[in-house]
DNA sequence: GTCTATATCACGATAGAC
DNA sequence: GTCTATCGTGATATAGAC
């Protein structure tokens, strides 16, 4: 693998910084020098700070798409496909702590961006809508064929996003809640199992007072 | 009710601004004039921007505590108490769109604050830990008496936080996902029902291909 | 308790040499 | 494609009059 181009190096550094401190919290001077460049050189590669931020977001969404698309395309019951999609999504989020944080910050940092009518912004927006639409149609299909309960598709999707994206973005608070790190192999594997278990069976056991000592972990 | 004191007015305005644009995105000048004051007068009421931010957070956590505490203290099965706690939490989050956003931003904006060793910061931290501990012990109890599945307490708690806090913080993205507003009375009521339904029954129906047309909405 | 004025600094962005 | 220098602006915070 050849060494990173300046553009790629900038994107890499920017992803970490934006995930950690948010759009407004990152200064281009600091970012440039962390990428081994002078501040002005950034403007040769990206038209503005907002354009750089959107390029970072786009790259992350593209990575997630690449993982989830094939998982949803697999044949099988809706339950099986859901398991695969959750595994793929969690793998994408667990790959690096920046991913979930960027996604979660992007929820409300739209307000922060100076212009929202640029072509880059519309590209990110349509990528996100495509991903949401894909997952939504998939849940709909499961409800339609009777395999899933008659849930509100949108609310179910929100719950799944919360269970995955929020979790891996939750940082120190999440470590307090779970009592340990979030990104070790064991923690990620446990999260996958717990989310799938929660989705499949629900929190409340079907037989309240019966054989309380058997279920798998 | 007497008119708001300057301090209260500042806290009110600051809560909206910090929720909307984040810690780094808010300028004290703009904030002060929105509160009807000169910029320098803020420093008479709060020692620094960070202290103001922490005061805002503390006030929000206090409001949530006030709602959830009584709900958890009620007698009943773990399932009933869970329903009450979820209702109380969702009511607190739905009261004003700032609440969930502030909480979610607080997850990662700790990195943004200049000092984390001030007494105010420790007050917020201990308030948060108390709330988490309370909810955790409550789930533990439900698992211990066999009413809940043998889930990982921390992961279940993370899922519940995601289903509630994330949802009401999700803004425009959440509106795209659910296909409508998040804070209308109907949307909040539907969210309560969906979250409780999801928690109780799980997404996958117990009898995959049977009576697919009956369950409640 | 609020104000004006100011100190100090960092920000995003541009100009233009090399 | 990277650099130095600089513009204009707005940031947090302080000093001190009223």
C-alpha cells in the first residue's frame, strides 16, 4: 500500500478530530498541522471547512453502505437478514470509535453548517436517506409477511439505530453504564448478542417465574 | 409566578442555545443579548462559559431525576415499574426538544470542556452516575427475581437509553426515519407505546406465520 | 448588577511567492 | 502543491465606571 496522499491524510485526521470535538470545536490550523501541512494548504484540497466536513461524513457513510448492502441482499427469513444487517452495522461502527460519534453528531450539527444547499450536502443527505429507506423497506417486508409484529416501522428503526449507533458513540458514559470498555472484541461480541437477543425475544421473559437460570448469555 | 431572575433567564436561553449548537458553537455575546443583557454581565452570574454550561446540564439532570425517582419508587412488578419509568423518562425528554439534545451532546462534549476537575463538573458527574446506578439496580432486580431474561444489565440499559434519549434527540433525521414530527402529542404517545411494546415483546413475533393481522398498534 | 472599553487570542479564508 | 503573511471577524475574559 502506497503512503497516503495529502487528501487522504487530511480526511483521516479530520475524521478523528471532528468525531472528538465536533464541527465547531475543530480548528483548521490544529487540524492541518496534525496532518503535517500548513493551514493554507487545506484550501487547496477542500473549498472550505464545511466542504471538508461533508467529505468526511460522506466517506463514513460510504463505508457503512458497503458493509450493510450485501448483508441485506442475502436471501433468508427477515429474522436472518436482520441478524446479518445488525452484525454488519455493528462491525462498521466498531471498526473505529470515530464512526458512531460522527454519525451521531451529524444528527444535530446540520444547524452548525453555514450552507446546506451545496451539492456535497445534498450528496450526504441522499446517501443517508437511501440507507434509511433500505432498512425501512426491509422491516416493512418482515411485518408484511407476518414474521415481525405489527410495529411502527419508523419507531422500530429508531430503536435499532439507538441500540447500535448510540451505543458505540456513548463514550465514557457508555463505559460507566456497561461497566467496561466498549470496543474490545469481547464487548463488541457481547453487544451483538445482546442486541440480537433483545430484538428477538424482548426484555420480558415469556414465562415470568419459570426456569430463571437457563437462558444463554 | 414572578418574572425570571437574570440568572434564570440566562440558564433558559443557554439551554436552548447549547442544545441547538453545542458548547463550542455558542458565543457568549449572542447568548447574553438574547437574554437581554450585555456580554460582560454573564460573568457576574457565572465564573466562565464552562461553568454556565455545567449549570445548564445540572438543571436538566435535576429535572429528570425529579420525574424518574418517584416512578421507580412505586410498588409493583418489575415490568410495571419499568413501564412507569419509561413513561416518566419519555415525558421528561418530550417536555422540550432541548433536553434530549443536551444529554446526548453531553456524552461527548466532555472532551470540549477546558477543565473537568471543577466541583461543578463533579456534581454533574455524580448526578449522572446516581441516575444510571438507580436504573441499573432496578433492572438487576427484575433479572434476579426471574421476571426479566438474563440480559447484560449494562447493555439493556444502553438499549433503553438509545430508544429514548437518542430518539428525542434525533431531530431532522428522526423525522425522516419516522416520517413525521417527533414532539406532537400523538408522536410522543406512539413512541411510548412502541418502546414499551418493543421492550415487552421484542420485534420478532413468537408465532412467525400465525394470525398476522391482529396485534395492537 | 449592568454597563463600555479593551486585552488577547484564534478563527476561517485569501493573496501571492516559490 | 505548499508555503508565509495578512485580512477581517468574533471568541473568552478582564478592568473599572456607574
